[in-house]
C-alpha cells in the first residue's frame, strides 16, 4: 500500500531582493543624481549668434571678442561650436548691453538668441544633462496677460460670409436680395423674390452648415449655432497661441511659456527678459498684409469697392475682395533695393503662389496695391482695424511664389514687418491687459530664501529621525537625501518642467511627506516586534502592512496634484508639478530604497521563516 506523500514545505528567505532589483535601484539613483548635479553648479546668461555666412564664423569669434572689449562689456568666454558662437556673461546687464551692440554691428541675416548656459563640468553637458529651468518668479523677466478679441474676429467672419452670399447671388444673376449684418453677429436676408431666397438658402446649407436659419416676414435670419461659436473660439485661441509661440521664437527668447488662461486670454512668461519693450511691440502687434487689385479711375466705382489712404494721404480705390492675404506668407526678409530703399522679400506657400501667378498673368501692366493692416485700441477701449496702402506697383510680368514689396518705411520698420509676417498674422486681435516685470535680483533673493527654508526643514527632519528612530532613522535620512536628489534630477530631465517659487514650497512639503512614509513603516515594525515577532519578521510584515496605507494616501494626494496642474497656471502648476513628482520619488525611496538598505543591513538577521 502506497503512502500519500506529504506536501513539501517551501522555504522563503525573508527580506530579500533579487539582484536585478538592486541593479535597477542603483542605476536609477545614479542617473537622477547626475541629472541633479548641473542644477547645483547653476547657469550663466549668454547670447548665441548664428552667422548667415558660416565660412566667416571663425573670424567672427575674434571680431566679437575685440568688439566687446572695445565697448567695455565683460564676457566670461566665447565658444564656437557646430556653426554657433556662444558668448557667456557674468550677469544680465552685460548680456543686455551686448545684445544691443550686436544688433547694431552684425548683419541683418545673422541670428541672435538670448539663452542661459550651464557652468557644470563639460562631461555632464556632453551626456545631455542640464540644470533645472527656472520660472519667471525665480529668474526674473516679464509677464504679459493678453485678451483675445474673439468677437471681433467673428464679426470679420460674418462680414466675409455676407460677401460670399452676395458674390454667389451675382454669379447666379439673382437680383433684389438684401443681405446685411445685424446685432449679435446675425445676418438678415430679405427679398420679395422667392427664387432669390431659395438660391441663398441652398448656398448656405451646402457651404455653411454651422449657421442656422430662422424664417422672418421678408426672408430669413442667419445666426451661428452654439457649437459653431465654441469651435470658432477654441480654434481662434489655438491659432493665436501657435502664432505667439512663433513670434517669441523669432525674438530669440528661450524657455518662454505661452498658455491659454480662461476662455479668451493668453498668459506669456518670458524668463530672463529685463527689457520688455521689444517683446511687447511684437507680441501685441497684429500686423498683416493683403494684396488688392487697384481700380482704374475710368472704371465706375460702386459700393463694392474699397477706398483706402496711402502713406501720402491720397485715396486709392481697390477691389472689395483681396487677391491674397497674409495667411499664405511663409517667409519674409527685410533688405535694400538698388536705390538704397528698404524692401521686404516675401515667399508664399503653394496655394498663395498659384493665386498670385493666376492673377498677375491676367493683369500685366495693371497696378496692384499692398495693404498694411493692424488692430488698435481706441480711447473707448474698443478694438478697431486700421488699413493703409503702403505701395502701389505695376505688374510687369507674371509673379510667382517669391516677390518683393516696397514702401514699408525705414529699415527698422521693414525688419519689424518682416518679423511679424514670418511669425504669422493673428487670427484675432489681442490687447495687453496686464504687464509685470520681475527683476533678476528679486528672483535671486527668492531662490536664496526658498532653498534656505528647504535646508532648514531638511536639517530639522534629519535630526529628529536620527534621534527618535536611531538605527532605522539613519536609513530614513539616507532615503530622504536620495529622494531630494531624485526629485531634482527628475525635474531637470522632464521636458517643459519649470521650477517656480511655489515649486520650492512643494519641495519642502515633499520632505515631510517622504519622512511620513518611513514613519508609518517604522511604527508598524515596532508594533510587530511588540507582538513578539523576530526582527526579520517584523520588517517583512511591517513593510507589507504599511504599503497599502501609504499607497492610498499618495493616490489621494496625487489626484489633487493632477487637478491643480490641469486647471492652474504658472506658479500653481509649478507647485502641482513638484508635489506630484515628489509623491513618486517618495514612494520610490521611502519604500523600495529603504527596504533595500534594511534588507542588506539587518533584514535577514541570519534567520529563515518556514511557510507552507
């Protein structure tokens, strides 16, 4: 008779990590520590110069050094690498003076960019590690709050729709239909001609389904649907945000933040910019170009014609609809013609080039006007569009995707116009409603005070943990220091992450939360030892029982951090970012790194626990 074998007992070594877990922990801590080191060394202001003629860049380095010395502008060093020349300064004042000087001395095609360079060892920079990007309240700079006039843009869309309806009726040879704008972006279409109303109704249903029609006594009334208004508002804000980012890139400002705030506002933060005049002129500008057919004096002028003044105050009669608008311009550069007058060389996209080619081919020998448009705020605070003819030129031959215009004014005005055209014209006018300038000295004071508070908090916390928990307290202290290194390294690694003054408050809060993780674990270990468990068993059970509590607490706090980041802006997002990242690094160091150290030092204690 065979005996039934008894189930074998498995033996498990308590408090033991596999080798690969130690490798992952050590590798992660090393990488994040290396990422945090450049922040300790800091940054210095610099100017990056990209020369249009790369062949003369080496000679230009010597010339730049002599130029700066001759104007008593101290430069720490000048580096030429990968076609770029970087000039490093000790302070922002020297940086601003150097930029003003270089703008006068260098060629107009050379690119000048404000930036900051790390002073960490070169081997760290070559590995791709860089310091944490500082927010406006720490680095200093300028902040703008812009209001986007979406209603004004919608009025223009309404007027364009009225022109489309009238043009369609003329093509169908329908007469007697009145189309006019009403209050609230409504359009009234009235006629005694049923065929005309039917033609207008069919055109609108086919081409503008976002507008609803309501019957009236003499015809019908058009009004935009709620969905159409919301989509237009969202699209307008997104396009303006994109154009604003392009304009800031044209200014050569790095580390800028451009984001939507509320329904119709845009917030722009430009760290490191101490002179906001140029940025303000470009950010708030709404310049664009449009090209019109000029009506001959012999032609009968109708209500469909547009009459504008030129630079000399003379009236110029234009066709109602433009041949081409600024949205087709992909590049614009200021230059000088043979007569020494300023000009703007323009490049069009494929669609714009085709329109210009088709129009010019049938209008050789006839004049074409270039109209400059911009929005201004009047004395009553209302946004108004002003237009003027800056040039009238006779078309000598068929034009293509590239041509030039004159009459933009001085060379500085031509360069400003070219910059705006390269960055794009805004789809809706903007008004700067708030402007704040924060000095670099105030930012340095904020950094000093913030990190002094962090150092004081960490010092007191480390002392308490070492005295209260003794041996385990030293483990918590090592984990806390590792947590700070990992958190700073993680912020430096993440693209788009910016450290603000509330973000430093988040770092201080993370110190308490990280230690709280170890306090919960150590108290659970004490409870298990009071129950008569061995040290190894108390460690194993203490970590297991505390993990669920720690996870629940961190998840609820993480939800709050995510909400703050989603609906907040600027400094609030900086606090939410450090809080959320601090939760992750606290779990990593407070639970897993602490467990690894305890396992190696005391965890097994030479004993094994037998389990079925």
